[in-house]
C-alpha cells in the first residue's frame, strides 16, 4: 500500500509573496498592452473601472490618489473621446465619468492583448481555472474591503 506525501503547507508570507509577484507581472502586462494604445497604465485603469457611471471622487478612491490627479487623467481621456463627464441625476454638482463606446472597445482590446497573462492562464486546464476562480472569489471581498 502506498502512502501519498502531502507537500508542505505554504505560509501566509509565501502566499503573499506569490500573489504580489503575480500581481506585479499582471500589472506590467496590462501597462504594456495599454501603452500600445497610447494610454498610461493609470488611464487604462480608469477605463477598466468604468462599468457604469463613476463619480470623480469615486475614481480618486479607486485609484488611491487625490481628486485633483483624477481631473487631469479624465481630461486626457476625454480629449481622446474615450470618456465623457455627465452630471449625476441625483446631485447635479457631482460629475460622473462614463466610458464611451470607443473607451469600452479600447479597454477590451487592452485586456485581449495581455499576452503574458493569457499565456500563463493557458497553462491551466478547465478544472484548474474553475478552482482558481473559486479561490480568488473567496479572497476578493476581504482584499477589497477598506479598513475604517
């Protein structure tokens, strides 16, 4: 009778280092793909956040930067007709940023052209992809929660 030897359980630090390395590589791939469309990584990140209207202050929170920085980023995206500003229907003093069709198409292409990330994911079979998705979905809420 054979006994299987389980590999050692990784420490939290080892897992954090692995997540950081993967995140860094994915971010670099995202930035490289964005650059092919004349976008900075931050401009592309703004486009990626625009599933619907997002207030300017909300973008500042998502980007972890000052609202004045967001104004310049949105100005440049707006000049390229990738986003537009709209008054918020509930509070006309608030300006929402909305991706245009061109903006949605551009971020779709950026994501499609992330070759290093796609190649890495291609090494997983369907069951492994499903398992990875389930694990990442479990981690996501705790990582996105902001401390008070």
